[in-house]
C-alpha cells in the first residue's frame, strides 16, 4: 500500500532564522525553499498527488483555491510536474506522481469545472504517471442502500456525470496511446451504488479505481464501502482511496487490497488540530500525539492584534511576554530544568489568546487549565528530543513551537515521516503473519 501526499506547495526555507523569525536576505520563495522529500531522508511518502484545481483556476468557480500563479502553472506544464516538484532523478524516478481534479473546488456547481479532454491534456502535459477521471462529489453515503429511485435528482446527476466522464476520459486516454495510467473515479450515494459504479468502470476497461467522497464518512461507513467493492470487483483490480482523512486508522484497512491512498491529515494536524499537533511512534507500535506549544507572534496573530486595536492589550506588554515565553521554552530545552516556571511563562502569554474568546471568566480559566495540562505533558515527555528525523535534528525545540509556517510546516513534515514509517511497519506486520 503506497502513501501519497497531496501537495499544495508545502515547502519551507531550510535557512530560516528561528531566533530572528525571518528568512535570510534575498530569500526567493520556492527557489530557495525545499519540499519534505528534499529535507528528509528517506522521503516521508511514496508519491505525490497534485490536484488540477490547485494549479488552474476553474472557469466560473469563484472560490477555487488556486495555489499556483499563472507562471508557476506554465512552468509545471512546460517542465513537467516531476521537475517542478523536484521529485525526479534516480531516487524518485519510479515513485507515483498522480493527478486528480480536486473536485472539492467545484462541489457546489452543477457540473465539474474541467472536461475529460482538459483533464487528460493537463495530466499529459505535466507528465503524471497516474491520473483520475473527472468526478463530481456525492457526500452522503446511506448504508441502508436505498434504490436510485429514492434519491434526489441532483444525486443521480452527479453519479451519471462521474460515470460518463470516466467513459469519455478512458476513450481519449486510449486514443493518446496511454500517456499515463488512468484511474476511474467512483462516486455513489451508498456502498452498493459505489460497488455498481466500480463494476461498470471495470467493464469500461479500468484496472485502477479511485474511491472518492470519503472525507466526511465515518470509519465504519468506509469499511462497508470497501467490503461491497471487494465483493464484486476482480481481485487484481487496484484501489486508490482519494483524500483518505482517516489516515490514523489505516491499519484497519489493510485487508481490502488497497494499492494506494492519499492524505494531507498528518501535515494539517500540525497546525489545525486542537491537541494532536506532533506525531510520535509508540515503542510497542501505533502512534502517540502531543500538543504543540503555542507562542504566536504578538504583532501578527489576529486575536492579539484585535485586542491591541481595541485597547484591551498593550503591544509592548505582549511582546515582552512573548519573548519571556520563547526564552523559557528554549532554556528548558537546553537544561530540562524549571518546568513550572516555563509553564508559567507560556500560559501567562497564552491567557491573552483565550481572553475574550472563551465565554466568560470561568470558561477562560477552564480553557487555560486544559491548555496548561496539554503543554505540561509535552514538556515533561520532550518528544522532539526523542525523534531522530532530519526535521527534529535540525530544528530542535523550534519544531514543537506553534508559530508561523516555517515551524508549523516543519512539524507537519515530521508528522508525514512518522506516519509513513507507521504505515510501512503496519504493512510489514501484516505480511509477516
């Protein structure tokens, strides 16, 4: 089972000055930055997935979250995705490089934003090794398996559009002499409808299926979907799980013959989760999680800046507490001493993050105690010192500090590495049984 990371230009500056909180003079975005596979050895994933909607503005879709500039898109299509992502050479030449449409970008529209021909041309120009047919997301998955007649017309339309696009996509891919391996995208309103879609895709000629619409589904529902699929499709047909947000439970899905899956969860958890920001493998197997220590930049954090503008906080006092918290954290890293005073310095500063946002004094006090307990565990166990990955060796204590993207993305890259090892060991255990 291969783990692919769905990239949206996630790179960091290897020369970033943590003490001064700045890039070196003359720093050029992208050109001086590095991806996780450049910073870490081994690379923290088995391949990369790039969504078309992250590269190209979808026509008529105002909320398309394009990350690439026009010049970056043109350079990717001219040089190929592997060169653009710096994911080539002998080290990565055999790794998967998959494209999909990024259907979330146009989910509220009646039809996909890109035609099968546009998608095929995009994949071909960017030299992807694998590419998914353009799908249209169906979010609900009813495990009671209602018939088609019981579903709203909009659901029928999305199902039929996805299947029709897959048929046309395969036809034009074949006409272009198979420049990449095509995956037929599966959408459905129930496990059985998704299984029927899979059977029809096999009949069209697909040998690799991409299961979509998984992000909002509970673990037990995804189990039912995969069970239904494996009951009806051929054993040799490959399965890819698109946007598998339940990445932490991947050990539960090793029995379905899943060939590959993509996820951003380990990296996003570094700065979006309330308390599971830093991953670490447990000695006996499995993953453990730690809260990062939140010491935001006083003059850049939106909550603190709002408090300053409203006259509730003093910018000078906040900057002083910020510096004391950072100094205490770094001193604790060096010496391992003064745990309580380090906690005091951090929570005194964090009080201003919570103040006015927790629903009254009692709620604020409760939230602060909860945060202090999470930080205490992180400080007592010092997980960043127990990890030997390239990120933690280079960044040290800075990797556990929740503070702007150069730290937060590094922590996310560390998480990718820990998670990748976890997947590999999970699979090794299964194969040895």
